[in-house]
């Protein structure tokens, strides 16, 4: 087992785990499975065992012990059944950055060839077609066809100050098409000088990073940065929290990066957006990659508070304690029923608020909550925040 994928800090974190079990109280996967092997504590104890077998005192005296294929297979199942929500790390008494640790462990498992084989299709799609769906990348802007009154350039200009980076899910999944459609209506209405990259936009690389293939993303990073620079833009806006987080953490660029909520709040504060009166009770679901991973909690709430007549009712678990909807960490590919179970719990929590509408800032959360509520035959109104902003604008 090659530990080079683990940083010195992560090796210390593995050793620092006291097995207190505090993480068990917050892990959404453990709440459903109840298995020691699948919770954060169990994963850390398993990797500790592997490290001792390969690098411990007995290994130095008598040689490293061969890791059994069965143990590695079981460990892979433990590591990949995770939404990467990051709540365990937030609650850890010794401050283990568990989300980063799980990603590093996936890289170790990929090198060993132990990862879910259905992830291979996603990997091949991203590396050959530059999107998660495996569709022709020129179809990234097909969602524009449902819009009327488009300008001749169809928001794909030669030069612009701002690039709107749409992301794979909103580009290819019809349930999420309203997200970019509503956002460009807002940008166009306010005369923001923006452009889409169209077919020149490639996957940000997050699905590869989330699957343990981080070494494969550099080509995508270089291409996307060059595409933005060619437009002469100095800013990039994202409606996908995973894209925003990946650019922020892995792209190492001097470009100004904005999540859609940050950019809209900026426009409100500049007096460029005003809202009409509208009596409606809403609740807000914090996406894991926007909240815990990126620290953006206030911007979406400030937007909702700026709308006269809109009553925000918080979920019992909100902000940094918000429960994952089940759509993160590629769990949908690895264990769809487990992801659906988490979504059902989220929907029950939403219903308990008495809100007429749940607003969120993640296209994957919209897809997960909407599709699960439909399977449950629950008429749950769900809206991405740009859709709600456009509806409420004066």
C-alpha cells in the first residue's frame, strides 16, 4: 500500500483518532446502516490496521504482511459509501479533516485497483467526452433551445467580462435546466456582460476527484482556465457548488470566483435587484459543497431576507448542521438505494417545517429532492435559488 497519497497531516490525523465515536452521532450513512465498518471511526481503524501491517514494528522486523483482496474489497465498500458531506469532520473533537482524508483514501484504493467498477464509465465519459453523461460536449447548451427571445450570439460571445460556468448536471439533466435558464435571464435583464463557454466548457473535474482519480484532472483544469482567459473575462460565476469548490481549491487561478448566491447578493447590495411583495413561507437546504465545504451560509439567506413577504423557516438541522440530501459523493452511482434513503429523511425534515417551498443552491440537491419526492408521491415544491429570485424580481 503506497501511502504517498496521504499527507503527513493526514497520517497524524489517522493516528490522532481516539475512537470516541462522536462522529457516529452525525454520520448520515451510519444513521441508515448502523454498521461499525461503514462509519468514520471504522474507516480510520481499518486504515490504521493496514498501515501497521505494512509499516509497523512487526512489518519492519518480519516484513510487510500482504493485504488480502477480501479486506481491500471490504475497505473499498466502506470508503465509497460516503456522501462526502463533511459533517463528521466538523464535529470531530480532535479536528480531523475527514472529507479530505476520505478523498485521499480513494486515491490509495484507485492505485490498488479497488474501486466500484461502475465509476469507470463516468471516468471514461469525463476524459473522452469531457462531461459526466458521455454525450457530445457540443450539446452542453441544448437547454437554450427551450428559451424564447435569445440574442443572435445565444450568450456565447467572443469576449465578455464574466463567464457563467454551468456545470455538467445543469447542462445535461432536464430536471436541472431551469437553473441556467433562470440565471441567464437575471444576468441578461441586468445587462451583465457575460458569456457561456458552450461546448468549450469541460467538466470541472470534481467527479474524478470525488472518485479518487485526482491525478487525471490537470488537463481539464488547464483547458477550462484557458477557455475563460480567451474570453478576456476576469470573473467566473458558478451555479454548481461542486464546480465552485473545485475551482476554488484546485484551480490555483487569479480569476475572481463567485457562487451564484454571492453574485446575486452583490447585485442586491448594489441596488440593481429589487423584489416585489410575495407572501410565501420557505425553508432553505444548505448544500454540503456550498456550506460545510466552502463556508457559504449567509449569502442565500441574505437573499431570501431581502424579499418582502418571504418568511424563512429554518430546518431543525441547518447551516453547518444541515443533513445531506443523499446526492453527494457519487453515492447515487455506488449505492442508489442508500442515497434514496437519505433523501427520504431529508424530505421528512422539510415537510416538518410547514414551508410551502424548499429553496436550495445546488442542482444535484434539486434533482435528488425532486425525484425522490415524486417517487414518494409527495407534492413537494422545490426551487433553485435563481429560479426563486427571478420569480420574485420586481
